[in-house]
C-alpha cells in the first residue's frame, strides 16, 4: 500500500468504462440489504473519500463512521440508494496520522437521508481487498477502546 495523499486520486484516474459502477440489482444468491443492514458497533471517524457515480463522475465525501460490514458517509452530492459504487478513502496511518493509505473497494448504498445541505448515506462492503480490510479492522479495534 502507498502512503502518498495523491494516491487516492490515482484510484479514480481510470475511464468510466474501465471501472464501472454497477446497478444495485441483487447479486445472485445475496439478498439486498435492509435499510440499515449494519448491526455491529460503529466507530466515529472523519476521513476524506471519493465515490464514482454510475455516470462515471467522481464526487468527494467524508467517511463519518466505520463498522466491520460498511461505512457511514456524508456528502453534499446526491448518491443513488441501493447502488453498487466504486469507493476509495484516505486512511491515516495508525502511528503516523500524516501518512495516508488509500483503501479502495466497492460499496452498496443502503439508504440516503437528507439533513439540511448534507446527505448521510449508509453503505455495506461489496468488495474490499484483504490489506484494506486488515487496516480498517485495526482502526476499529483501536477506536472501540
């Protein structure tokens, strides 16, 4: 994994056809998530992130909480509900907050709530590489204390 803040930019430098966001039709054998499918404990964070919309546009947002199965997001941009989207976030280093590790995968949005000018979205992981999962697990354990 890289430690440069600009590396999160590179995760979305692909043309939309090379990194498509799929529609949220249920995957074979996998039921669609409930409104808020994350039942485990969530930890509060405030990390920058980006998501690629189905039209290929990339929008900025904030990760506001983490759990084992997904993320809570905050944005000023409309995110489609019940959609599978490419996602990347800038995760600070465990021992050096100035060191950023980009973690990318895909999420399925499960709900969107409007509060003033902000939209709050819950999402569950569809895919997350093992090294990204391990880093997030370490953050969750640290913040649960």
